């Protein structure tokens, strides 16, 4: 006797269930589940690299209010926010003071 289950991904009824997925969807989810969680570590490394480039490239002034900044009191602002598809690249980044960077939102 086989028990019919519904795939969590495609909602197809199947008599084979691998962790809640049909045979078509299971390999994709198994690969994703086994991926090493290195994306965040890579992002941190890349972010610090971009910070270093932008600090060396730009005059040490806020891009918005032109306040003079020191190495301790500045933030990196992505002109096109990462959440909106902006690239984590120095061409998309500027120096900003904390109040200016905090006051704008990802729109």
C-alpha cells in the first residue's frame, strides 16, 4: 500500500515523497539544502573590500551633506540598494555620515 502525498514545491500528487518533495523537485531542494553557507561570509569580505576602495577613492566627505568624516564615523551607502538589485561594487557605493544614511530608506 502506497500513500499519496503532495509535493511541497509543485503541489503535484505523488506516491514517492523525498522530504516532502516529488521526484522531480527533490534533487533541486536536496542540492540547495546541502550548499555550504558561505554566501554571507563572502558578502562580508566583499563589503569590507568595497569600503576600503571607496574610502581611498572619495574625499572624506559625506556624499549628501558634505560633512567632513573620519575613519571612525562614516558608513558605506549603496546608491542603488542591494535589496533593489544594486550591485555590491564600488561604482554603486558612496561615503555617507550616519545621520544621512539612516534617514534614507531603500525605495
